[in-house]
C-alpha cells in the first residue's frame, strides 16, 4: 500500500511539473509569433523623474549616479532622486555626488529616511510624493543606463494606454565565470521568451524592478507601491494590468547590469524572487480569478507565472521519492521499454529543445550560449533547495524582509571581490544542499543495484547540481587577507575569519563523506539483501525443478533477517522475519519430498504449484516489510548522529557569523 501511495504522489508531481514545462514551450511559440510592435513617435521631451533606490552600495553608487547624470536629456525636463537608505559610507558618497551635480545645474536631490520601512517599495513611494515628472524611470544600483536611454525610450509611449515600458537587461560581467554565464542565460530566456511573448497582449507581463519607465498616472491608478511583498515590481505590474493598462517590452533597448559573482549573493537574489512571487500569488490570485473582464488564458498564465517557483519543492520531493520506489522494486512503468522512452523524451523536451531555442535566438554565437546552458542546468537544479525554503517561508507567512543582493562593481574577468565588504558567508541551506547531494549518490547506487540503470543519468544530473552549488557556496565563503587590511588587527581578524571557514569546510566535507558512507553501508546491509532475496524468489517461481528451487531458497534464507518485525505501526505476522524464516524452512522441506516423487504425478504438480504460491506470498511479504527497514533502529541511530553533527556545524556557523559581523563592523568604523 505504501508503495502505491508513493507512486501516486510521484506521478502526480511529474504531471504538474510537465504542465509548467509545456507552458514554457507554449511561450516560446508565442514569442516567435508575437509581431506586435509600437512605432516610435517623437513626442517632445515629457518631464521625467529618475528614481535611484540605493542601500549600502559603496562600490556601485557613484557609477550609477554618474551614468544617470550623463543621460542626454534636457536638464529642465529631468529630475533625479537618489533614494538612499544606506547605513554605511554609501550615504556620504551619494551626498557628495548629489551636491556636485546640483552645483552644475542638475535637478537632483538626496532623499533619506529615518527608517527603512517598506524597503525598496517604501523608498519608491516616498520619492513619488515629490516626483515632478509625468513619467518615472527606475534604475537599481547595479545598472548603467546608456546616455541615449531616455530619448529613445520615451518615443515608445505613443499610446495613453501604455502604462509601463520594460527594457531588456544586458550583462556587464557575463563572461566573468560559469556562474554569471548561467545567470545571464536564465535572464535572457526570461526576456526574449516570456516578456516578448506577453508584450502588448492580453497576457500579463511584469516590470522587472529596474531599467524601465512607468507612467506616473498608471502607478497612482493601480494603488501605488505596496510594501507587503518582496517583489513590489511584480505586484504593481499585475494590479496595473487588472486596471486595464498595457505593458510593453522592448528587446532592442538594452540596459546593462551587473550579475552577482558570488553564489551566496545569487542565492539570496533567487530566494527573494521565489518568496516574493509566492507572496504575490497569495495576494493576487483570488482577485485575478474573480476578475470578470480577464480572459481564461490570461488567468491561467498569470497563475502559472505567480506559482512557477512551486516546481522547486516538487522537484525535490520527486528526487527523494524516485530512489525509494526503485528500492522497493516498484514497477514505475508497465512495460520494460517505457523507462527508455521517458529518458528519450526527457532529452528531447529538455536539453535538445533548449539547444534548439538557443540556436534560433543567437544564431552565429549560439555555441557559447549552449555551453552556458550546461551550467544553467546545474545552477537551476542546485538552487532548488534554496528556493524551496523560500516557497515554504512565503506560504508560512514569513515577513517580507528585503535582503539586498551585494554588488562589488565587478565588470571584467579576473577582478577580485573576496576582499570587499558585503561578501556573504554560506548559510544552513548549504548543509541541506549537501544532504541532497549525498542522497543523490545513494540514489545512483540504488538505481544500479535494483537493475534500473536507465535512471542514473537523471539522478546524476541533479546530484551534480546539488554538489556544485554547495561546493561554490563554501568556496565563495572563504576570505583572503585582502588589500583592505591595513592594520595588524585587521589582518589578524581576516585570518581568524579565514581559519573559521576552513575549519567549517573540513567539518562539512567530513560530514558529507560520513553520511554517504553510512547511507551506503546501511543500504547494502539491510535493504539490498531483501532486494536480492526477492530477485531469487522471482527466478525460482518459474523453475520446474525442485532441486533448483531448493538452491534458490537456500540463497534466500541468509538474506532474510532471522527474527524481528520492522513494521512498528500495526505489525502483523506477514512482515515478521521469524515467520518468513519458518515458511522458508517449510518450503525447503516440502521441496525435498517433491524431489523424490515422479514428475508426472498429480501429487508432484499440486505440491509444486503450492510451493510457487508460497514463494509469491513470501515475495509480497518482503516487499511490504522493506519500506519499514529504512526506519530501523540502526538507521534511526545513524540519523540521530547526523542531526547531532548538523547541530554542531550550525553552532560553529553561528559563532563564525557573529565574528564576521563584528569584523565588518570594525572595518566600517575604521574606514569612516
């Protein structure tokens, strides 16, 4: 019964995930079919307010302000708001630059708040109170708007119905590492497929938080910036479109931004996007579903976009269930050829399809993007643990605390970031990623030992993704004795932090090796023998020679425990190993008698048939007992040891984090 329930969950998850995958294929079709364009029309120079939300951006704040002030647009029609919530020396950097450009005749102001209420949404709302422009352009600190941006972009507001314009993101540091290449490709898919498919249609597209322009009247009509989700951009976009406003995406206007170069920063960004999307789903899904004027496919697409991060916990659950089903020797497919068919379909509708899309989008330069796709697979798989926690946090009503994505001003390959402020240590999530990596290795062994090697590629790909992300998380948490260390105390503190993380790395590596070893030993000594016993019984049942069947039963006997009942809830005689041993002895005695009878006698045939039925029943009894072997006393003890090791590592991490915070605080005071 347990196997059938597990299988039902597994299949249901597969169907749900397939629906989200097929929706992407549908959007690919729509993006290639969508020919809607807005012809740029010169409409003078409407007043524009440029808002620059900033929080602790010492490495990129000056670059942003300077690039905005270099925009080619009439000064008397341009207002610049530096919305600065910083608590470090970024505030002084912004203040000095604002004073400088104000002296040159720019309408620029430095807006600060006493508290960071509402985070970015709160800052944008505060700036909107004094915004003079008919339009509001928004740029995050990690972007560099080109000088021609406003003059070109404003010509596309040719219709009063267009409330928002989103430009495509470019990437300043795409070639910095495999990590940045993977992120760049993921964002390119979003813009060139999803945004392009929905632009100027009845389907809802979203503002991406930066490199876009809003009609001020649209913001106000939609209810302004709300502060109850982490994705205020998605929230406002949907509310505006429910009010009848149209949104436009321009793939020919590109604004470059800086990609996170540290995996821990990228994970924080992904966490915020995943949690915020689910928060918006909880907030808006009901209103969208009940909206009378929206078409059915608009509602469906909105629901899919808002809930798409649900695939992360589903993928993890499926990853956990597959080895269990294989260990129970559960037939996932009615025919032996089906697994091969599924694997082929996985390749065709997965990597092969994406490579085709890449080749069509990038044509001459598609090969570099195809290489990046390999890293994207690993990134998307490994990040699922991080995003799953975000999904549960949102569903559990976790407060919308906005944790910024650190930027280091990295634009060229080879530039160093490890000795800079804002670098993040790995979190407890990394330990979970390592657990899934270890579990995946065990799953590969199970797949091989259970005679299902066709599932090895799927399990291996996901396992490598978990190991890859956890590896980067740890490696990117080491800090060098950087150039900022100018005092003996500073260098000593840096060395202390480095030693701490090296010690944690050694502990986690030992934890991983220990976990994989124990899991493998546990499986090979408790579960695998039962698999082998059922295999012998399966072969013995087709034999018609008592002597041969007797040999198989002799091989089965030592594989089945001598006594005990693994079923701790409502145990029965069927799952009692002592009873199984007695039944085996009885069958062996019966076979010895049958071997002395004539083969054509009725007594022989009736007896052999009875033994076969007993072997089938024994095989079913072993199958019923096998899932409970996973929670045997030995496995519970090993799990308790794992938990103890986890708690120990958590304690070390907490102490190290406190030391790191003290060090960063000291470094900031020293710089000031």
